[in-house]
C-alpha cells in the first residue's frame, strides 16, 4: 500500500526533528565537556558537575523544541522500545534511527570544531569494567521506565524536566556517568576530550544499554499492561 504524501512529509519532519535534536544533545554533551576541561583543569568533580548541569539544561530545551514534532526520542533505545510497545510504526522507527545517528555524528563534529579541535579525532579514553557495564544497563533501564511511566500516567508534560533531571542525576550516581544512549556512544567516540569514549569500549556499552532497555520494556509491561494506549506520547505528546 502506498503511503500518502502527507504521511511521508510528516515522517520526514519527525526524522528532521530527531536529527536536529540529537545533534543539539551531542553538541551540549561534548561541548560542555570541552569547556569544563578548559575552565576547571585538573578538578574532575567540578568538570563533571559542569558537564551534567549543561547537559540537563540543554535536554529540557531540546525536548521542548522538538518534542511536538517527533516526541524527542533522541535515543535509539527509546525508539525501539516505543516500537515494541506500539507507540510508533515500523516505518517511523526506521526513519528515526539513522536520523539520530547522523545527528549525533554531526553534533560531535560541530562541538569539536567550535573549540578549534580536529573535526574528528577518535577518543583514547577507555571505559571498560563490569561496574561500568552494569551502570549502563541500570541507567538505560531507569530511563525507559521513567518515560513510559510518565506517558501512561498522563504526566508526559513533565517529561522535559523529569528526563533532564534523571540524566543529570545519573551523571553522578552511575559509575559510567550514564551514557544510556547508543547514539551518544558513537558520537562521543569521535571526540578525544573529557566526554569521549574509546571505540573499543563502545560495543559493550551498546550491548548493555540494549539489555537495560529490554528489561525496562518488560518492567513497563508488568507495571502498566495497557501502556500501548499511551506509548504514542513518548517522550512527549506529538503530532500524528
């Protein structure tokens, strides 16, 4: 069955929103990491605080800006979870995933270039241990449960602030500083700065995020058996 031109345009707009939102998120994560490293050299705690606050503030703005168009998933795990739970059709999910990845890569290039660094330089910051992997699974699990619980309880309007607070807080309580997003993994791989992660560390991060996301879907289904009725409003309600 052929898709209507209106449907194609709507999907294209949503994919563009995911691209721009993902690019903005990575600019915030990587850019604030570079700024923190330069402003507070040698003080890792202060650098992390600056990075977390800037990321959280940017996330609120990005969800508010792009959420009405696409829902502001900005995360392949959330998109796949929403597809499994019935919130988005397959064609929309297939449009979101490459848009998120391309946006994240562009965001890393822009952040590096903005600070006079090589546009792409693979990170040498290895992050590999059982504790970090467990942390990524837990952080991603919590994120999935949060956004679908908000949608199901009709509090999706609170999602911009709630998600931003969760991510900013998880920078501190999680051993890995809570990437919780495969798009972020790949993007941070391209910047050899405070926020970077070495390519060799990325596959296990992605695997544990997928595991955490899957566990989150199971938990959401157990907590809210009728979640499919509200899954369309993840992360925030958006146009059809």
